[in-house]
């Protein structure tokens, strides 16, 4: 689905339009041509992948070298 956003109107919602080939959609508020917006923006996707990979790779050593479980000491009760 092609999504379009107005560069002049701040923070407006992306519009889903199906204009005919060769036609440029125009904003109904300010009459400027709309810009095509990608479905997934590359910079946030790159940040998400890098942070996710750092979190996953930092947990890998814990999977292969688990710490020994701590067992509480039991004292014998003699009455």
C-alpha cells in the first residue's frame, strides 16, 4: 500500500492513496505535493536490529557458562 505524507503539515497522519500512474497527490490543507513514505523507515529498523543483536549476543555467554546454583546450608538440629 503506498503511503503519502505532507512535508509542510507537521506530524500529520500518513495517507494511504492509490493515485493513477503519473499523478501526484496533493495535500488538501496546504496544496503542496505529498511525498511517498516507505512502509518501514531504514534508520529505526537499523537501530532496532543493532540493539536487538547486542542484547542477544550479550546473553550468549550466560547460556554456555551458567553459574552454579547456590544451595543454602542446612544445620543439623539436635535436641
